[in-house]
C-alpha cells in the first residue's frame, strides 16, 4: 500500500502480521517505509505519520520525492534496455564459449552483478547496462563459468582466464561500480 504524502512523497506501508507497533525505516529505493500491524487502516497510518513528522525529518535520511521519481524512471529505462540486450548477449557468449544454461533472469538487486544457480539459471543485474562493455562481458563470462564450477576455486578462475585473459583487471574494475540502480 502506498500513501502519497505532500512532504515525504510516496510512503510505503507494509502490513506485517508480526509487528505490534508502527515502525519507520527507509526502503532500498530511498522512500519512507512504515511497517504496521495487520489491521491498521490508511486513516490510522496517515494519522501516525502526521504525528511523527518532526522525528522523521530529524532521524531518517530521506531522499527528495522528485529524486524518487527520477530514479523510478531511470530504472524503467534501464530495465527496457537490459531486456533488449542482456538475454541475447548471454546467449551469444554461451554459444561462443560452449556453455549451455537453462534460463536467463534479470534482477535489480543492490549488491550483486549476477549469479548462477544450481538449476542452471543465470541472473544478470540490469545495472550492467551502465558499465563498459568489456566489464559487462566479463560478468556474463564469470556467471557462465559457474555452470562448471559453483565456487571461486582455482579451477574456476583458470576457466575464466582461459576465455578472458584480462579477467583480473576486469574483476578489479567492476568493483568500482555499484550494481544498485
Ligand atoms: Zn562468482
């Protein structure tokens, strides 16, 4: 549920069967988030928000509501770009280096560029559309190599290195970017 607040912008209201009190926090998107007991009405949530304005202003590092909107928009554009590119690039790279995976999934986690699961699904972060192409390809290759080695063992790195001789540099460079959108 969302409350549109004139001061804080979109406020996320999460109903939690476990919470007994109303708690305020910041969501990953930078919005104000309230977790409330299951049967809290919108009216009550709004009233609680009003009576805590001063505390929220002082205690919580909120982003400007117009920045939230810009961010949502950027995320949408990035997702569109990613959909049109990443699954095809993954397919191409897999063919080129002789890998077969099952599915490609696009994510927007804040912490990881990609992952490879034991059921051979490769997840790629849409934030990859913001990094230089060699680094993007490196991440794809890294995840493909995990199809054969589900760890970061010597054998894993040897396999990555056999396809990308600059892998050490790429691994270092990608750390200078943040996957969060
Ligand atoms: Zn890895």
